[in-house]
C-alpha cells in the first residue's frame, strides 16, 4: 500500500483531472496507472514529472524502444519494483522481443559483475579513456 | 591505485598472455586496458570474464551500440567510475553521437527521479503491468 | 516473512523484555514494532541499536521532525521498504504535514536526478566547494 | 575529468549564456559551478534542470536549509562525490552549524545501519505503519 | 510475479532439462528453485550462470559457508529480496548457526554505517592503506 | 579532501585524545587513520563508533578474518572507496591470502550478477526458502 492515497479520476481536482486527461489521451488508455494516481497527491510534482517524462522519452537520436530499455536497466539497478514492472511492460508494448529482453538482462547482469570487480579492485582509469570519453560536438 | 598490481604483458604468465593476445586481437589494440591488467592477478576470473563479456556484448537482437548504452546506464547507476569512463569511451568509438549521449543522460537522470518517487511512495504495481510484463515467446 | 521469528513480549527472555519495556515506555506504545521483535533474536544488536537510536534521534541542533525527514530520505534512497513505511509514519506522528511531505519527495526525487547527472558526466569538484565544504568550528 | 568538456561562459552559445546569466544572478556568483558547465553540453537538460531545481529548492513548507540537509543525505547515500561536496558547501552557506552537521551525519549513518538490518532480516511491515503512513490532507 | 513465466521441468526444452537435471543432481533436490525456472526463459544465460556459479562457489581457499556469508552480505546491500531469502536458507543448510548469523548481521549493519560516514565526510585514503591493500603474491 | 578537517593527535581535545590513545593501543599503531581523524570533529560519533566497531569485529562465532571479508564485500557493494582500501588492507594484515582475495572478488562479482538477474525478473521467493531461512535457535 502506498504512503499516500491513490487518487481516482472521479474524485480528482480539476488541476489533476487536466493532467490525467492528457496522459490518457497521449497514451491512449482509459485510466492512468498507479504512479500517477499516487503523484496526484502532489500536484506540482505530478505536472512537472508528466511534462518532463514526455520530453525525455520523445523519440529522437534514440528511438522510443531504446529509451525504454535504458529505463529498465536503471530501474533494475535501482531496485525499483514498480518501475521494473511498468517499464518492462512498456518496452514489450513498444515491440521488445523475448530475444531483445534476454540480451538486455544479460548485459545488465554482466555490467553489475564488472562494475563490482572494477570497484572492488579500485582500477585506475586509463589515460586513453579520459581522452576518448567525450563524444565530439 | 588498485588493490592489486597492474600486470603488464611482458611480465604476465603464459596463461594470462594468451588472454591478453586474444583481447588485443579482437579489440584491435596494442595493449589491454587497466581492468584486464588488474584482473590478470586472478587468472580464473580473467578468463571467465573475457569469455562471458564477448558472448554478452555480441551484436544480436540488440546491436553493439545499444548494448554499450545499457552498460553506461548501469555503470552510472552503480557509480562505477572506471566503468563510466571506459564504456562512455567505448560507446563513442561505436558511433554514439553527442545527441544520443544527451538523450541517454536525460533518460538516466529522469529514471532515477521516477524510481525514487515510486519507491518513496511505495506505489503498488498495477494489475495490467503484472500481466503485460512478459514478452511473448 | 522475516528470516528470523518475530519474538513476542510474552515469550521473550528477561534481557529482551527489559529492552521492550524501555521502548514501550519511551515511545508510549503497547507493543514494540516488528523491527524490534526481529532484532530480539540478536540481543546484543537489539540493545546496542535501541541505545544508539535514542541518542541519535534526540532533538538537538536539529529537531525531531527534521531528523525523521532525513531518515525517510536515506531509507528511500536505500530502498528499505520497512524503513520507508515506519519512518514516514513516524514523521507524520511528529507533525509532518502533506505540504512538507510533498516537498520532501520533490527534493529526494530531484537529488536523485542531479546525483545521476553529476556522476554520469564525472563532473570534477570545484575548488571553492573543497574549501567551503567544512562548517567552521 | 568530465566525460564532456566544461563549457565556459565566454564560449557558450546565447542559449546557454542566458541560463548562466540567470544562475549567476539568482545565486549572486561570478561564475557558475562545474555541474552547470558540464550540463551546458546538453542545453535541453541544462534549462530543464535549472528551472526544476529552483522550483524544488524554493523555501516553502520546508525551509531552505532543511532542503539542503535532505539533499546531502540523498547524495551521501547515492555516493555522488560532486553532490556531497557541493551541497555540504551550500548547506554551510545557508547557515548549517557544525553541531547540525554532526547530527546530520549521525542520523545518516544510523539510518544506513537500521536500513541494512531491516532489509537483511526481511522484517514485515506492521499494520499500524501501513495505516499511519499517509499524512492527512 | 516474475516478468517471465516460471518454466517447469515437464514443459522445458531438452536444452533446459539438461541444466535442470544437473542442478537437481548436484544439489540433491527434486526440483530447481524459481530463479532457475525464470532464467530458463533465457537458455544462454541459464547455462552460463549455472556453470559460473558452480565454479565460483566451489570450496577452495574460502570454504563453502564463508562464501555463502559473503553472498548474503552482498545481497542485503543490493536489496535483492530473492537472494536474501535463498542465500540465508543456503547458509543455514551449510551449517550457519544463529550466533554466526547474528554476527554476520552485526558486521553488515556496522559496515553500512561506517561506509556512510566515510563517504559523507569524503575521508581521504591513508598512504599506508594504498601500500598495504595488495595481498602479496 | 574531507568535508571536515583531519584532527591530529597533538591538537585534539582531551576527550578525543583518550579515544585516539585507545585505538592506538588496541591496534598497536603510532597514529590513527584518517577515518578517525575526520570523525574526531564529532566526538559523540567518534566514541560510539569506536566502541561499537570493537564489539562487532571481536572474533566470536565468526573469526576476525571472516568478518573483514564481509566488511570488504559490503564496502565494495556500497562503493565506499575509503572502506574498500582500508578493509582490504586490514584483511591482508589479518592473513588474507591472494587466493582468498581472488575467491572473495569472484563471489562478490557473481553475487552482483545474480542479484541483478533475480531483481530484473522479479523472481518470486520459493516457499521452501521462506521456511528454511531461519537458523534454528
């Protein structure tokens, strides 16, 4: 159970209803998901989060599915149960195949392992990586 | 400074030299990076890690660059300095553009924010996500 | 279910009962919460934790509510479900208003985002922060 | 060294200069800090982050210093070196005394300990916390 | 509920059945646990993980129980619920006594506290630790 | 550089000198390490931490070296640079061999990987682990 009530559309304030309407229209759903119902207790955060999420997840130099894969990877590493479920579902809805999901999990798992080994041994960063790390503008 | 010495090619055992030769050939480099030099103190881990990393990072249902982007995302979330530098450099070498890098950072930053909000409010997982989370085989 | 049994007052050893009595008296409750019942399996840790928690959470240069807000912030970041629930409840009991809770969540969410961006870009620490970081004695 | 160049005011685009001007004016400083110079490589993120940070850190139901203390707590838990330094400095500038800093560290340290114990023993959440967790609107 | 179906032995492919047979034989159990049933959706990861886990958890310079204690410590710190339960059970099966478990939890809790204090104060590493950190070959 | 000054013995208060004397005597060293010099800015935390650390790290059901291995494992997972260095050095001083260190790193690395996979797939906990997780008293 959430630490705040889940605000349903019917009992929401006009301010919140406006955001719910927008989410439902953009995402083509009948009802917003629990994350938004919880955030609706905090209208300022609700509006800001919805706005920013749309901007950030807009297909651009990275396509929509790639952005969801990254979102899953961060959510797993951050152990956010809600986000793991919701973004894995979103990625599937955007076309993620079982083969892609398997490869994502394999990369995430391996990255955790090498992250731990590099951290554990306090490996110093190579000079060439310091120079090469910046993508050219 | 690492917790173990960095093993240089010249002083490496034949077992380690064989792995270094393979890395240098596959990656087309003159010298392996510090991560492998540190791991070389632990030959069993060295061999296993190199072998697995090759399998996992092989282009497949996800292409090589997408895999690097996921690796960066996990490394940032895991705060692995070495890995952030090395994989950001690797992604650039595999063609990541500044625009792609900006979008990656934006998604990673936003994911951290919504992960924290969802966790903080202990939002319950929606039924439809539990059903939809599994990619169809 | 916990990895250890939850020890109820009735079946607790005299040593544990003494700690439970103290917690119940200080906190003005009829029964200790599950955290203490679980810790009761490890009497040394139980005594030490209760003693230290009292010292640390004593109102001082920071008042009791501020200390709970900090506790919630750490618990969210550490993804400790038990602690998120218990400390959010404790903060409410100490007078945290919905407006304060909203602002706390907003700060926690934003801090996660900027933490991720600063880490991801490996931003070097400014000289003035190194000098200014120490509160004057 | 950052993974992106630090953009100095002199060589910044008009779009970035406008944000730098605003930060310098609002914060009454001669130059923005490295975090903004790094973010300046990503103008969309720069503008959005500066705007949101101002909104979130505005004194309100929580005062400015309390918000910085929360920011430090999250940054320590997230191991963001840059953020630990910059927000500890900011808190000092906003009046954090050594006594307050000591108490903050004590709470953060203790929270980490009890978080780990509660997680390690998988303590089930008490019913009364589930009910009491929601601040009344 | 997992993001993938749990594959039961009866409906598993021959490739997966072979791995399940091996796990059941080596671990002397009638059925593999849910982790393997979930991983069975990703046969490449399943085979690799089982193989590596056997190699890594083999008693050697560290005995089997010590390895499980380390595994619990990492799992608690990584907040992996599944792993906390399964490895605490495995350690008990390998002879971990309540006294050993209490001491493990005490160390894990205290390590979290001093980790947070050292990180929070950005304590510089002592020269003698840099020199002494490397075990002699 | 730390966020607080490092307090040297010569300029320490009598209260702090007493703790430093105790640490130096118990650990048979000429000078305390930087962690204690930093904590010396916060005498209450200094005394409490030193006292608790001694109790927790006392050889008991687990020997001193095993406790250090657990401490290293947590410190790596928590990415505490200071603690990784200091506890790896302490473990070596307590007799950790290169073979033991290699096995420790292998377990820590693998635990990170399976933690991530179990979390990523949201594997439900098996009934037998819920029952078996509790060491018998």
